C-alpha cells in the first residue's frame, strides 16, 4: 500500500498545475487587466462600437473630442483637421490609439472594483499638444505632405505632432473618387510617428556627434572641398567647390565632400553606435503610439556607401519623432526628456493619471552637444534667416534628401536654446525641395506659435 | 485610497444602498474563504492515524500491526510490513482482508517459500492463530479484539473535530441566502424560481448532513465543497437562464443518488469488485448507445436526445471507467485483470475517436494515466506504457481529425495564443472572457449583472467559459476560490492515501480526482488562453446535467478513501462487523 500511496503524487502534480496556473493567471490579471477591459469591442466600455470615455482636450482645455452621448469633435474645421491623427476618425481608418491606451483611466477602471464603480462618459484626457499650434502647422504645410513636430525637451510635452495631409473627420473624403490628384495619398498614416524618411543633411548632426568624440582635434581641422571627391571610383559631389573650410563652415555650408571624409574617418562601428545611441532603429512607445523604426545599416556598406550614409543618404531612414528627440538631446547637453502626448487623465473629477518626466538615455557627450549647439546656432545666424527669430537663440540644420525622384524631401531640424522656450523641432516636407527654403519657414511659424502658447501659460 | 472608497460607491455616489451593496459584495468572498479554509483545515490537517486490523506476532514476541486491508509483506522499505531478514524477498507476499473479516495470503512470486502451518501456499485463507512462514521467518496472525477495536476507534480523532462540519455548512447556508437575496433583487421576474430552486438545494444539503449524522458519520467537508461549487454554478445558471435551474436540480438529485448508491457499494470490497463488472458493461452500453443514437453538437457526436432531455453518455462513462480501473493489491502485484482494463481503455479510446470528442479523450487519458501509474505498483509495466502511448496517439488522431472536419475546432486551435490578433473571430470567446474577468475586478459586478450572460448557451459562457462568468459576476477572488476548493479535494486524496484501507479505494479516489482536476485545468486554462479551448466543463459549476451526475459519481470515490474515524458513509466503522476472533 505504501508504494501505491506514493504514486498518488500524480494527483498532487495535477493539483499543483492547477494552483500554479491560477497563480500565474492572477499575476497576469494584475499586469494586464486594464488592457483587457478597454480592448476594442469590450462590452463594458464600448457602446455601439465607440469607446464611451468622455472628452479629450488639448493643453489649453480646448475640447477636441467628446464621446459621451454623440461623438463630437472640435468646433472649428481647422482644429478638427489639425488634430485628426491624434483623435482618430469615425470610420476607424485612423485608430484612436491614445484614447485606447488611456480608456481604463478615463472611466475609472481599477483592478479591485473592476468596472463596478466605473463612470462612462465622465472622463477627461488632457493632451500636451496645442490645437492652435497644430492648426498653424497644418496651415503652414499648406497641403504638402509631411510631418511637423515640436516638443519641450525639458518636460517631454509634445506641443505639435502634425501629419499632413489630413481631413475633417466630420467630412471625410471618399478616397475612391476624391483622390485623383493623389492629394490624400497615405492620409490615414500618422506620418510624424509612423513614417520614416531619408533625412538628408540633417543627418550630418549624427555623423558629427559621433566624429567629435571619435576624432581628437577635429574641431580645429581644416578641409578643402573641390566640389567632388572620388571614393573607390565613385563620386561624392557638392553643388559647387567650397574651397578651404573649417569644420563649422563645413556644417553651415553642408559640405558633402567634407562629411564624406569625416564619415570615413569615423568608421562604420562608431557611426552605427551613434545611431543606436539615438535609438534611431528602435520602436519607442509614446502614450499608446509606437514609432516606426528608422534604418541605419552599414553591415554590407562599401566606403562609398559609408560616405553617403554619413551625409544622410544611402539607406538611411529616420522617424521624424525620433530625430526630434535627438535635437532635444543636443539642446539638453546629451539627453532630453522622453516625449509624451498625455499630461493627465481624470475620471469624475478625480485624477487617475498624471504624467511624470523621464529622461532619455545619453545620446551624445556633453562636449559634442556643446559644439553642435554652437555650430547649429552659427548656421542660423549665417544661413537660415528664415528661422532667425529676433532675441531667441534658434539652432538648426537643414537637409535636402534625394529620394530618387526629381522632387527632394525638404528636412529641417533643430531647437531653441532658451530657458523659457526649451523646444526641439523637426519639419519634413515630402517633394518639398530644399530644406532651408521650404521647411525652415514652416518651422518658424510653428515655433512662434509655440512661443505664444508658452508665453500665454506664464 | 480612492479605489477603496470606490468599493462602496454606487451609481449615485456613496449612499446607504451602495454601502449595503458593497457589504454584500464583500461578504460572499469572505464567507467562501471561511468555507474553503475550514474544509481545508479539516481535510488536509487531520492526523493520519492508522487503523489496526490484525497483528502479526514474530517468534521474538514482537507485534507488527497490520494497518491496511491489503498489505505487502517483504524486505524492501516500502513494504507495508517490513520484514528485514535475508531469507525474505523484497516483495514476498500480500496479506488481504476479506469482507467477512477473514484473511487471504498470496505468494507473489517470491524466491522464498510461503508456508501456512507448515504447508506451502500459493494463495489461500489464513485463520487467526495460523503460523505463517515467509522464507522460513515465522509469525502468527492474531486478531484485534472487539474491545481493542472499540478502544482504537475511540482514541482516533473523529473527523471534523475542531472544524465542525455543521458550522461550515451553516456558513454555506448564509452564503446561499446572501446569494438568493442578490439574485432575487437582480432577477425580479424569476424570483419564485430562484427562491424555490435554492430552497430545494439547501433542503437537500441539510437532509444529507442530518442523514449522515444519523448513521454516526461526521465528515461532511467533501459534500460541503461540492455544494459550495454547485451554489456558484446555480448562481451562474440563475443569471444565464433561470429556467434551467430545475433541470440542474434534477441532475443533482440523480447525481446524489449515484453518489449514495456507489458510496454504499464501495463500503464492502467484494460488493465493489462485483460492481466493477456491471460498471464495465454499463460503460460499454453507454458508448454503444451513444454511437447508435448520438447526435452531433458543436462538432462532437456526444449527445443523446431523449425527448426534451439530452444526455452526454461519455460523462457517465467516467464513473464506470474509474470503477473498472480500480483494483486490489493482490491483483495488482500479480498483474491479474490488467489485460481486461487495457482492452477496456482501448475500447473507450476508440469510441471517443468515432464520437470525435478529443477534449473528453484527454480527460480519459489522464484518468488512465492515474490508474496505470497506481496499478504498475512495484515494477513499471511495459504493457501499460504501450497502451498509454497508444491512447495518446488516439487523442492526437482525434484532435487532428476534429481540426480537419470541424471549422470551429480548427478556429479554436488557430486562435490559441493569438487571441488578441483576431478578437472578433478566432479569439472571440477567450477575449470576451478576459475582458469580462477584468471588468469583474476582485469582487465582481454582482450576480446577474455581467455581460457573459449574453453569451450563454451557444456561446458556452455558462459552461466552457464558466471561470470567466464567475469572475465577472462574483469576482476573481471567488473564481480562484472555486479552484482552490477543487485542488484541495485533490490534495486530500493524496494525503489520505497513506492510511487507505485498500488500493481499490486509493486508485478510485486518485483517478476520480485526477479526472475532475484535469477538467478544471482544461476548462480554466482554455478560457484564459493558457491552453486551446477544448470545451470541457468545470466540475459542479458549469451548467450541464450529465456533468453534474458524473461529478457526484466520482465524488463517491473520495468518500470511500476517507478513513478518518467516523468520517464517511462510504466507509464501514471499524469496531462494527468483521474482526471476530
């Protein structure tokens, strides 16, 4: 009987499996229940296929969306259009990603009480963006495709995250019939977070950040540009011969020949390391929105490829939001606040979520950041009149990315180095042309709008 | 702090009514916890005091107690009576008690001889006073006198001491009354049905309790746990479809009848052994009836419709299967009847393939494993391993063919592990379940207030997904509690195996609990996407008559292995009957 009794251990194993499984499930419950409860179509929080959560307001309290009884959007068509990608459309082509991520906070879901004490329709989600700034950016884009982003690199608040083209959610276009000219191509894509672009010369900032630490004495070096440079039998060209150049001038004139040389001297591994430090090839999750990865792959690159990659061409791709954060890191002396879109969530007057500031990992050395800041300021004073806002230290770099077609992508990125206006920005205009002439004016109007908003909050 | 205040918050903020509701919400899990803890202390905390059935006096005068109805005599440490002499084999003989109180001695193929009163013996009766010689080691079988038996009975701890089962049942009654109040409040149109049904349930449980008291039995924990689970199940039923309550009660009545009948038969081993053949035949007949009359539902042809009643024969076969598989030790060590059981298992497996019910096949497979493991007592039997592999193959074939033939089964498997990628089709049941579990919180939305009720019947929320149903309306705490309750019964079987009278009971109880636990595992883990959803019921809780009957039947095996003093109606009191010198 003893030996038989021992073999009832089989039942013991089953009991343990049962108990262990339940324990695992309870742990999963405490980790994920708020996601489960607000998942698309959850019978407890969806009414007629819509999340019944309450309002979404911008940083000034402007109501952008109400779910309570009848779905409504912002009052003016311009604001509706400018905030479409943040809010989502009624047809679900642009999902309400931020709302979904915070739904459980908006109706006061908690894991103790479940939805028993839940208050649907009474929540308020406050975004960090300014609808006014979004509208200004949308207007500045003037129907051109692209993305505009501005964020506070000290607090992480994204003030502007615009994707163009857009449409009024109350008057959605029929893409079958109304898109003959291609105006609405990719309209459902949130370009600022979900597109990646060939950066062009703004990427020279990445190359320089890597080179400044890797090559001693680089700042004092002199370069000669003859207008072209042959690497392994292939040419790297500049629009014209720049002649004798200091490093600062090479950046200001965006000399391809000089940066090709710098890229070669810096080397694949250091450059790749820099791109990794900037998290360019990572997905970053920002309040329910996950950015797409960029690309910086030198694994099979020839010297010529390496040179092109160092000046933002080749297979380089960056996500606008990610690169904007890198701008913030330069301004912040090496790292910046993590970007965020939501400042708080309330349910029935109670605060259920409040954002906290967190810092990115270091993206470049403090010394390199200082030099880049100085050079980027020099760029603005010498070249980019368009963004030289009087009395404000704007620092920037433009880019004109060749994407294989006749029309280049205009890129423009930088920051304001002021206590009162700690703003990093990026502007991308697809098929726009030259960054300094096309994207810079967009940046100026958006930056001024942001400064107005910040002034108004003081 | 806010979330604790929310506990008492109603639609109009914190009001007297909302506080009352909150108190109610809190009381149910607290009562459930008390019921489970009290039963656990009683079932798992008892002292394992052996019963002495006879003595063996060695030539040295040393008295060895014979503590089981079946005892392995031998030199190895795991023998029940260890005879550490070189001439004794490791496994030498088995001493088996008969129902009339006499004893049988069986030589189990030891190298040394077995002699009784000087004459060699292969298998035969031994009388008190007879001298048994194992490989030359002599001992005399001596009886336990009535007086000794009485003293022993008095000195053993009575079942339920310190955790009065009556009080536990009283707590359960309070639990049920709170449940009735809530259900009647939330289901005003079905007040009478709910009141009557729960009234009958409470009447039955107290009648059983008093009945057992009358025959001097005090162990009621196993039944209390069953009634606790049934209370939750009936709450689900009242929420999903109050009209089904009476059907569940009828099934419970039939189930309890089987339980009492089976428990009564299990008291006497000889009767039980005879019942085995009846059970085996009944199992075959049930399956044949299933094959002849079965109709298809949800992909498996496992239902028989008799007028307005439907029955799932494979549920009842579980009882037959366990009974058929149980065996006494003398037969185990001589490997008698094993072939019969293996053929029987093969038959069951084949029927399940034809019926195409691989969820049930998996359950039978675990039941088979439990039995096979216990029956291959001293040496692993290649034979059993072979059958095990064969049965596993059968399950795989059944599963594969089910996936091929039935799109809904294929869907279940395709959805497994990826439920959130296809929440409206392949992952529909599981994602709704998880959403509802989350919505219920720890304390639930209240009985009848959930959403799972809209998915009852076809959507199987009250059967296959009952874990989520309970979580949503009763709270996660209660859902976890019902699993604890079941696991506790499993642990009880393991614990009481050491003081079991016969391996017949140990095998029966162990197999029965293995079947019930694997059902719970498949049911709960399927619902929460740890395993593919197989459509298996949770014992006693899931809505379903056949399942209810089979669960009660299987529970009888637990009662038969409960050897605590005066514990179980399915166990004879040791100071009455037998033991005559």
